[in-house]
């Protein structure tokens, strides 16, 4: 008769507390430090909403920590809604959505809100451009110059949609170069609304006769003043740019209203007795 296999469980006696506690505490401290570092990168705008993080192995190596420590840190940020963890890796959460989505519902199709938006943005854009001219690093200036180059390429290619998207990118690069975290995050919320045409139709703006040429000229003026470190000229150029956009958007609204009125007059036969 065959012997029964040895089913005696392994020795599960825990090691002494003096050997385990320091290692666990050290791991927790490392995870706290990594979580704080990643959070600081979010605050500073280094990591942007929706961006996918590097692969776990690469990110752990970059930060100089173990993969379990990195996973622990990212789990903590995910619990706070700052990261999204999935099978395809980790992404920065759209943590501005709780602000932008209700605003989009509240502001949509309200001309008064659009006017107030431009009034607010004219003041803020001028200040952001002034700060960028004073504070931009070489890397900031390089980023602004790169967006301007791509904007010129889109303009030469007659790609209005691409040029409109790069318009937002340029302003975001300027907010980053201003090195004011409140300006950066507030304007990221508004920029998201702008991308979704909440305040006005940007594609329509870029297709208006003569508008693209004027907008490119203004964007170049803002960028050149910032790159030259001329704060006063940068602020003036930014203010003039927003004033022009507002005036053009108002002209587009008036044209739409006149066309709608003309169509109503044309179709009045359907509303009156013959």
C-alpha cells in the first residue's frame, strides 16, 4: 500500500517583529514619497489630464524605486481620483472634468456668458503673456517656438482645423511658461470648454474670410514678444488678440441672426393664411 503524501503544512510562524516592521515602514515611506512626487508633477502641469504614463518597469526605473512600491503609490493616487489604472497601464485622470462638464452644461449657447468669457480672458491672457515673457525658461521658449512652427505649417497647408487646434496648444504653452499654477489649471478648464466650442465655434472663426491670416499674425506677435522677453509688448499683443477674436465672433453671431431672420421672412407663407 502506497504511503500517503506528506500534507504537513509549511512552517507559517511569522518572523520576528524586529525584522518585518522596518521593511514595511520603509516601503510605505517610499510609496508615500513616490505618490507625493507624482502628485507634485500633476500640480505643476508636468503630467497632463488624459496622458498615459510610461510602462511600469520603465517608470519604476526612472523614479529609482521597486515596482511594488510604484504600484502602491499609484494605487493611492487612483483612490483619490488622480490616476486611472487599467490593463493597458496607468493614465492621468481627467481630474478637471468635475469642473468642466457642469460648466459646459451651464454655459452652452448663452451669448452673455460668451461676452463675459472674453472679458475675463482678455485680462488673464495679457497677464499670462506678461508673466511668460518674464519667467519663461529656455525649454518653455522652445515649446512655444515649436507650436508656432507647426501653426505656420498648418496655415501653409490650408488646414483650418489643425490650425484651430494649435491655437489652443499655443495658449496652453504660454500658460505653462507663465509659471502660475492657478492660471494654468483654471485656463486648462476653460481651454477644454473652448475645444468643445462651448463659447463659440472656432472652426467657423478660422474659416471667416481674412480671419486666419489675422489670427496667425497675432499669434506670431504674442510669441515673438514672449521669446524676446518683452513683457509689455507681449501683454499688449495678447489683449489685442482676444479683442479681435471677440469682435469677430460677435460679427459671426450678427450674420447668423440676420440670415435666420431672412429665412423666416422667406418662409412666412407657411405661417399666414393665403
